């Protein structure tokens, strides 16, 4: 599958840069585009800025499978106990991309906290997922 398959299932899609789009989030009653979509070397990254919806919620709302967010490869994609999808086999560049993305999530949370915002339970949970993914990527890179 491809980014086009995901984009074709969203409303009010607008290209905002190379490999970047915004659209209405299908996982909540979104009136104006709040979903950021990025094609990162064949891996689709999504962030709902309004409802805080997760990728699994977004894909479920449009009837697509988690594997459609990732390029074809020899790895097997499996959800963990929180519903987040992880590749069983991955490369060093995959680990670096994960570090970049999850580092961005941590930076956003840090910026909010620096402005005095108290993170809600969903935001704290997502921050915990980011920390776990960063640790996993570093462990992978250390082992290889």
C-alpha cells in the first residue's frame, strides 16, 4: 500500500510541503484539518493536533490496517499491549527515524510543560510510549 491509499480515505486533504499533508481527522468530529500526515521514506507518520487521536484510532476510522503506514519489507508488524505498532525486524535507519520522531514528541511535551501546562493522562501515556520507543531504538543501535 502507499501514502495515496491513506490520503484517499481522508477528508479535506491539502498538501503543505514535500511529503506533507493536513486533513480532517477521521477518528473524531473534526470540522477543519487538524491531522498532520508525513511520508518519511515510505513510513507514514500521523499526528492529530486537535483530538489527540492515535494512529490506530485514525486507521480504524478509515478501515485500514496498521501495515499500510509502513513500506513493504521483510519485517513483521505487530501491535503491542497499548495498540502501538512495532516492526519486529528493522534497520539502523528505522531506529534513527524513530528517535527523531519520538524526540519530537518529547520536545513538544517539554515545551508545553515549560509554559506551565500540566499534561493530561493521555499525554503522559503518550510521553511514556515515546520514552519506551527511544530506549528500544537506542538498545537496537547499541546491539548493532
